[in-house]
C-alpha cells in the first residue's frame, strides 16, 4: 500500500518522472560514496575504489527502489491499475 496513491506509473509521463527520480538518487549516492572514499584515502584507489563504488551503488539502488515502492508503489511498470 503506497503512501502517495495518486502518483503511480499509469502513463508514460509518470513512469518517466518516477524512473528519472530513481536514477538521479542512485547516481547521486554513487558519486558521493566514491568521492568520500577517494578523499578518505587521499589518492585514486584503483580497483578497491571501483569495488566500493559498485557495492555502494547496488545498495543505493536496492534501498532507493524499496523506498520508491513504499512511497509511490513504484515497480509495477505500466501494468498497475
């Protein structure tokens, strides 16, 4: 049961808007984590930095999609009623 019931992916405009929101949040978190990790090590970390950024991006995507599902009921595609 979504918190905000009136904004679901029932047409193309709403689907694009919700998906763009998800993508922007995930990218913002991924860049932020990579930047903080590089600043923490004070040099370009190579494969370790890529691995940390990849894991952080996966976790950010999982949490973002879960949050969007709770708030908007996002994830049913255009098959929602």
